């Protein structure tokens, strides 16, 4: 049971480190530049695709690093990636839905 909780927490931390702690501050710094604002005005679809691509790159890179250093794939149970993914997904839902629910009240 402890291992399953650890897998869940690692998934949760993986998302928190890759998105709110690293990627989003980098995007906020980028948005403050004139070049980015101009590029966004001229090509909003392209910039939107690039922003979505950065989300995937950051998430998959950190999943790989967590798998490499914390989750031993050669000793993996079938439930390990599922529980890790649940932790990752629930942290993403918390980041998106909790602020939205707080605004409703």
C-alpha cells in the first residue's frame, strides 16, 4: 500500500514541478516581451500550438525523468503506471478546476 501511495505522490509531484513551477513562469516571462506579443497578434493559432507543444514536452520529459530515477520500470507492477497517471491527472484537475470553482462562489 505504501508503494501505491508513493506512485500517486510521485505522479502528483511530476505535474506540479513540470507545469506550475517551471513551464508557467517561463511562459509568463515570455509573455512580457514585445516580440512574443507581436508574434501572438500576427499568428495566434501558431503560438497557441507552440504553447500546447511546450506543455507536452515538459510533461513527457518529466514523466521520463521520474520513471528513470524514481520508478524502477524493470520491477514495475501493472498498477504502477496507472497510479502514477492518476496522481498526475488529479494534480492537473486540481490546478484547473479548483480556481474555477473558487470563482463561482
